């Protein structure tokens, strides 16, 4: 079974009823979910809507377990760039910094989503924060502070959740959490609409054309 033909999961709801304690955990990347491109408020000017392509990375934590024995899952959304040959991780993106600290990928390393998908199942260490929602102070959520190479001597538990690499139009959609389905269904890709502003001139390095996602 290849990385683009993942097993169908029972559920990939990344909003656990229980939250892990903040701190550094041995972990493993198990989800790479393409959420597609939607129009979101611009970071610098919320009155301006701009297309934003996001992916979700999900990490299975080792060590402390939930009360039912399952491992904690922590996920984070990252913005990628729509290039002429498919989405890729730009040099200035937050995800590029994650790949640099985790895998040592520099600006010369190809960072398209095909290469990123090949990292699913790989071990790492994640620094987890637990923060309070600004909209609802009664709610707390997890956030990834950093993803690092696994320190020497730190052990990762055997994997529990199956690897999931989801590309829009591929298998695995029915097993996603409802809020992820709604996000994907609103995307340009899911609705087969032309992507606006695919890439700015001279932004995409030639190394990002190797493997489409």
C-alpha cells in the first residue's frame, strides 16, 4: 500500500476530550491532510480576503495516554503556496522552519507536498503548549510550539493510529472529522474552481517541481 493510498481511518478528529500536559514529547507524524484553498481574511488587513491553502499535520504522542488508553494526538495547520506544479512549502513559511528544525531541510531542499508525505510515519519530538481560547476562556486547546529531531536516548512508543495521507479527491474523506470535511468542501480544489493567484513571480524555486501531491 503506497503513501497515496492510505488505509481508511475510523476517525481523525484532532480535538481530544482530554488534553496532554504541556511539555516535550517523543512523537510520530501520522497525518498529512490537504485542506485545500479557501478565501480567508488577510493577516495584515482582516478586511481583505485572500486565498489561503492549508494542510494539517497530526502527531501521535508517546508517553502519557488518555484515560481510555489511546495516545494523545496533537495537530497543527500550516499554510502552503499554490505553485505552477502544485502546492509547495515556501522558503518564508512557518512549515519550512519546522522542517529545518526537524529534518534539517534547508532552502535548497525540495519541499513540495509529495516529499513531505514521505515523512509520514517518521519519529520526532514535539513541544506541546496548552492555551486558552480567546473566544471562550472556558475552553483550552493544544498548540505545537516546535517540532524537533528526536533527541538521542528518547524512545517512541509503537504506532497506534494508521498513517493517513489525504489528497483532495482521494480516499479517506469519509473518515475525517466533520469540521475538516466542511473546510475541504469549501475549497477551490474540492469544488473544481480555478485557483486564483497560483504563485507570485520568481517565488517558486525550481527544486519544488519534483513530485506533485
